[in-house]
C-alpha cells in the first residue's frame, strides 16, 4: 500500500500549480461539490453512524458533511462560507398554492425558491421579481448591499482556524454569480427575449449584479484574501449539447463583466480562482482562460465535446480540472460498485499526469445514488490516485 508523503494543503496546492503531488487531492462539501441530504442520510446509515443532518444549502438541499465523514473519505479541502446580510429576513416559510403545500425561500434579491412539502428534493424558482420590470424600474429596485459587513462576521476567525489548526486547503463557498442572478430575477424566457429585444436592459442588470459582487469581494478579500487557497465563482453558460445562448452575446456583453470581476479578485489575492459552469463548455474554455480563471468545475464528461482525454491534452497545461471523476448521469447512480471503481481508475489515468487535477464527482451527489457507490467512488479515488509506481 502506498503511503502519503504530503499534507492535504500541500497536496492541493501542488495539484493547482500543475505539479504531481503524492496522490490526487480529494474534495467534497462545497456548493457544487456536495451531497444531497437524502444521499447523505443513506451514506451515514450505511457507514453505521448516527448524525444530525445539517442543511448547508437550502435550494439544492445539500447536507453539510461532518468531520467524521470528511476524514473517512480522506477529503483534502475544507470550506468557508460568508453569511447573508443580517438585514435579510429570509428563512423557510410554508405556503399553500394550487392545493399543495410548499416550502418557500425568498432570497436577498427577491427571488422566491420553492419546494413541494411532499416528496420535495430541491427548490426551483416560482417568482421572478423583475419579470415585468422596465429599464427605469431597475434604478429603484432595492438590490442588496454586497459590502454589508454583517456578511463577514467571524469569517476571518474561521479561515484562520482552518489555516493554523488544520492541515487542509481552505476553499470559499460559491460567489461571483454575475450572470445567473439576472435571469433568476427576470425569468429565463424573458431574459432570453431581452437579449434580442432590449440588450440594454441586460447590460443594466448585469452592471448591478457585477457591482454587488465587486462590493462583496472588496470586503471578503480584505477579511480572508490572505487565508484562502481557492475562490469559487461561476455562472452556468452551457447545457448538455452546448451554449445556452448565443456565444456572440456572451463575448460582447457577459464576458467583459466576468473578466472585470476575475481581474479584480486576482489583483487582491494569491488564491486560485475556479469557475463553475455545467454542460458542454469546451467552446468557452479559451474565454475563461482569457478572463483569468485557473480552475474549471465540474467538468461534465457526459456532455458533448467534454471527453477527458481531449480536455486534458488540449488544456491540461493551462487549466486545472476539478471534478470530472465519473459520468454522474448514467454511471454513478446505476452502476455496480465494481463498475464505479473501474470508471474512476480509467478517468484518473487520464487526469493525473502532470498534476492539475482535483478529484470530485461531476457536481453534487444526488438523492438516490446508492451509498455503496459513493464509498466505491472515493475509495477508488484514493487507491488509484497515488502517483509513481
């Protein structure tokens, strides 16, 4: 049995710097690298433990993995999360609509997310506050303050604790969602129509969300820019078969604002910047690199033109791939544990050379994934993740 020769943070940083560590770093527990509460409940029961399940992400219904679980699966990362503003009067409420009971959550931007009380798995948007808004209405809309200091209370203390008292790499929760918040507020169909009918509305709304995140990062980086190793930002730009909207619109309107945010972050921290977009995003990889990102997540290898061998050969010297462990749509939920192990082994053979890879499932582990398969996923990653003969 091969032995570890590096501490978790050293291992992660080596991989992020395109060096080969002792083994591939393992990740679990973020907003895009987490585990659904039902899958987590089944996993903990399978392991023979009893835990009180804590929800860390209400919309996606993600459980916060316990330290016991993180250590069982030899996870090399630990996450820190800023808070909502103390002025936000959020929280889960119950409502009855169309004869059904719903759990509702209105976020800081006024978007309502809802989950059916019966057999609900996660929250979808059921109210877009800017659906009927005009360009003039945007000027008066009560956008939240990104730099509200209450968001960051205790954040430096937690980051310093992880940095000084644990060996793990420190990773931020998701932030910098410049594009997606716009359609959350407007509604996807209306937003797509705006791209053609009134692109000036799109630009005005993007400017508001960009300013929110510039303000947010000004304080966040003042607090923990010297303590975090990885900063997560992202917007979904693509679906299963390619871009969700015209790449010309992305490059002309969305990209300059994303690039401004990325460059703002890069000027104020040594942390690596990861960008999250699901789907067939290979068409945008040159743009993302030009923006200044270091890491791509979740690497949806079941999408079009997302073959690991091609991605690694073409971009592996310039981009860290974080995810891409297994086909999470067709294999992880349905295969046998032995098949899971084989898929992991084959993918690691592609991703490992030269470093530049952090292991995680493609996006979050969903409800219904057998716990045996989760165990096989991470145990295989550990066994086959070592470098050298």
